[in-house]
């Protein structure tokens, strides 16, 4: 809980500074990418230094392929159950937005192109919703990672991260769930990563 | 994403060759870098006018959808995990 709070505070502080200071620091945009590289490198070193590496790879099995499917299905079922309350959006668009599982960069670009929205909310705005909701999923998963791991187990923490379990959330997964979950998390993120464009295409067409 | 995985692999190879079997204390370093990363992410969102102007009108729908998707996957995985590890 304590580390969740620290991370969340950092996020809010960054948000406020970004909002108040009107100067656009391009360097900070690049910095996030470099920080991510640094994180991946550190995680890599800690996996490499761990003697259980070969055992970890050997233990990757069919179950690890099942979990990303559970992540997508779980996301879609609960989304479907709340669509009656979101009458500004069509069912297909709701499912398409959430099928991105945290993949905000792709969904916010794909959805305005593919959405055939006839409701009050335009296709361009659906792109904005996809961006906001999927960014939120990433931020919440990252900041609540320790709590989710504790309450629901490491598999649920990986699932919560969705597609970001392969990049942004991977260092946090390594830290909170342990290094043995790094390989399943990479597989989880990669499978969702490949599925998202297809899912969005399918749901926007219904 | 491919570059990220390559960086991870490079780290793993270096760790394997030079540091194998040593007890590394990188938990704090990881925590610090994650906090820094999310601070920068927050900054990027806060300084993006496209997001901040859409926030008042589309914010609530986005929050509902984002949280629903996340909770759905957590619950589904929790029960599948329980079922598989009976």
C-alpha cells in the first residue's frame, strides 16, 4: 500500500506540474522512453543474475497462454455488463475501447478511424475516451500493483496491467510479484499486444 | 516494443555473464525508477492539451470504462487462478 501511494503521489505531482507549467519540455517525452529502457535493463540484469533463469523459461507452459485470454474475456464481460448505463456509446464502441487492455497509443489512433459512431459522441471523441480510459488502466495498475498482488495474487496483478505487463508495468511486476513472474508477464503482454488490433476491428464493426 | 525486449535480453545476458549468483539489491533502485517514470508519464499527460481539454466532458465515461475493464480482468483471473490451483 505504501509504495502504491508513493507512485500515485508521483503521478499526481507530475500531472499538476505538467498542467501548470505551460512550457512543453520535449526532453521529458523522450525521458520516459529512456527511463523505460533503463528499467527493462535493470529487470534484465536481475533476471540474468538469478540462477533460476533456465528453470523459469522451462516452466512456461500452456497455462501462461490461457491467462491473457482470461484477461481479455474478463475485461469484455464486465464492460458488457455496464454498457446499458453508458447509453451515450454503442455497445460495440464500449467493447472496442476496453478490448485495448491498456494499449492507449494504438486504440486512440485506430478507434477514430474505425468507429462508425452514430451517437452524440463522435468517432474522434471515442479516440479520446480510449486514450483516457486506457491510460487510466495503466496508471492504476502500476500504482495499485502492490495492493492487487497482495489481495488477488500475482496473476491478477499481471492481468490488471493488460498489455502493459510487457513494458511499463513489467518492472513493477518483477518487484511486487517476484522475478519468476517476468516470463509469464512478457508472454501475457505480447499475446494481448497482437490481439488488440483484431479485437478493435471486430468490435467497431458490430 | 521489440527494442524493449531486446534491452531486457541484453540486461539478462550481462547479468548472466557478470553477476550470476550474486545477491543484488536493486529493489529500491527499481522503486525509485518506477516512481520517476510515472511522474514523467503524469507530466506528459498534464502538459498534453488534447487530453486536458477532453477531460471535463469525456472524463467520467473514461474513468468508468477504464476501471471496469481493469476490475473485470482482475476478477476473472482471480477465479481462474483459484480454479486451476485447487
